[in-house]
């Protein structure tokens, strides 16, 4: 077997945070993988960030603690970072670099792939249009997820985004085909108790059988946070486009990823952008989000649900702001709903699925889906305005119809939005609940629904009563 090709240097000029500055180097390429061997024989991986004028800047994945300029060997391996991928990775748990941590055997590679992936040719992209049933009414009914979409979850510290992500991972199915999703779950910079929750949840519910889990903990070096989502997406691309699977990728928490990006940028002394984040954060996030989609001629698909916690619940913060430009909508969790005991606390008025209209209707969900969704939006929006008005003038000053809107809003939150963690609703159940709460309003107020659907689905006509 031929020896691996590498060039070895012992010319570390400077150590700065997770970075090494190597001098007197030649024939070194950007993004090349590097092996760093300390004086004590400890080996760590890194990659080349910058190269030129005889210098190379190297990021060390496991951090530079214990590395000294004298006695440390740096080997440039002549290739980019690759990981072994295999269908056998489903049902397994890995660290952020793709190494098994569940006590099982090492993965026997069916293929080795560059973690940076290859962009999907825009001409080969197929438009996402197949409905995904998550079992969560606020998503299926009003912010529908479709196969190949990237739909982020905007949350705040302490809100149950992890629970919702786990619930979706367990319940997501493609209607009509009876297919379950393979789930690739990447936890980025999360706390140990969160990692324990996900691990326990997937194992106890049996969802682990169709899931590959990558866990990167908060106490690990920042550099690994930048690699973890790319490792996960590399496996997802293999499963989708080589093994014809429908893959749901959940990335939590992209805010931790961006904080690591800012930390590395600061160590490189780059000119900061908004709130100290690097100016290239937009394109960097796009290199992750754009790895979702459908490819013409391929059966498999990649659907992404990135989760990001908004600092101070600020949706205008650079991370959610830039994410909104790249993705096709967002699901927003609301602290006010959460404080009132509503799970999942999804603020439907601030949420949006830009591809929803492509994935609903006859043959996909139900013929009344679009009209019911529009009516629920309109009625709940008006009810929120009336709630604010009632605080000022008192509920008794409102008209009878206005008071019915207030009752509608309470029922909407209590019956439609709120559901159990293990409650998996079909789209028919979701729409029927929508009709049930819309029946609180006078029929004359249902201006967004065609008369034929009112006659077909309204509880008054279905039951034959005259309420």
C-alpha cells in the first residue's frame, strides 16, 4: 500500500486562539486537511484557512491547548476533509467529526466524501411540491412543510424548540407513499443535558433506527461547530442522492454555529460586520442551507429544518435576518404563548412557509386546505386586534360578533395550536379542528372560504344541525 502523501513542517511562528501560523511552506492549498502532532505525540486534525507568501493559517479542530511552537510537527495531507459514509450510519450516534461515540464498531465506508459537498446545479433542481405531514397542526395546517424545502425554526432561549424538533423527527411522513423519513440530526454546541434529551428520546421512541445523530457539545472547541453541520449534510446527500431516501436534516443550534464563526473571525483579526459577525456570514450560511433540495431524475430529497435561537428574542438579529433571506419561510416560537402553557407555542402570524401553496390542495392534502388556512389567519389576526382593543375599552363595549372573535382566539390557541408532545394529528384531523373553531364565528364572517367548502365541511351542515 502506497504511503500517504504529505509535507511536514516544524515552523510554527505564532499560536493565536484555535489558529496556527506556519511559515516557510510551499505547495499548500486552501481547505487542505492538516495533521498536527504535538511534542508529546498527541495528534489533532485541522484545515488550511489562508495560504500565501510562504505562510499558511491553520485551524485546529480540537483546539491549540498544549501545542507549543517548538517540537510540534504540522503535516499537510494534500486533500480536503473527507468522511466515510454508509447506509449503516443510520441507527448510530457520532461526534461532531463523524466518529462513533455509541460504543459500536467503526463505520465501513461505502464511499468517502468531501464534507464541503458539491452545490446542486440550479438547472437540475426540481421544484419542491410534495406535502410532508409533521403531525403538528400549526405547521401542517398553516405553515406547510414540503419535501426539499428549507424551513427554519426561530426560537428563544428556554423555549421548547428541542422538543418540537424531536417530535417532528419522530412523526414526519410523506403522505400517499407511506414512507418514513431518514433523519440526520446534528446538534451544534449544545449543552450536555440537551444532548442527553435527544439521545434518550431517539432511543426510547425507536426513532433511532432511522436516524443518524451527530453530537457536538458546548465544551468542545469552536472549530468543530463549523464542521458538524457539514459532516451531517454529507451523509444526508449520500442517503438522498445515492440511496434514494427522503432525508429530513435538523440542525440545532445554528446560532452556536454563527458564534463560532465570529470567534474564528476575531482570532483571524478580520474586519467585523454587523454586531461583530464576519461579513461573509451570509454566504457561509448559504453554503449550508443550499444543500437542501430535490434533483431532477433522483428519487431522494433533502429537507432542512435548521433551528436557531434568537438572542434576546430579536428576530431582526443578524442570524435570523440573514437566514430569512436564504430560506423559504420560518416557524417562530412565541414566549407569550409558552408562558400561557401552550405547546407548541408557534406564533402563526409571524410564521410563513413560502412553498405551502405548492404542497396543498386536492390529491396532496384536502381541497379546502388553502381556504381554511387563509380564514384562520384572517380571523386570528382580527381577534388579536380586538384583544388589544378590549384591554382599553372593556370586552362589554364590543359587539356580539367581536366577542365571538375573542372566543375564537381562545379556542384556536387551546384546541388548534396546543397539542400533546406525543400527539400525531393527520391533516384531516387538523382541518376538522380548524372547521370546529371557525364554526364559533357567524357564517357571514367566513369570507375567505368558498361556499361549496362551507356546505361540505362546516359542522352545521355536516351534522345537519342549525346552530
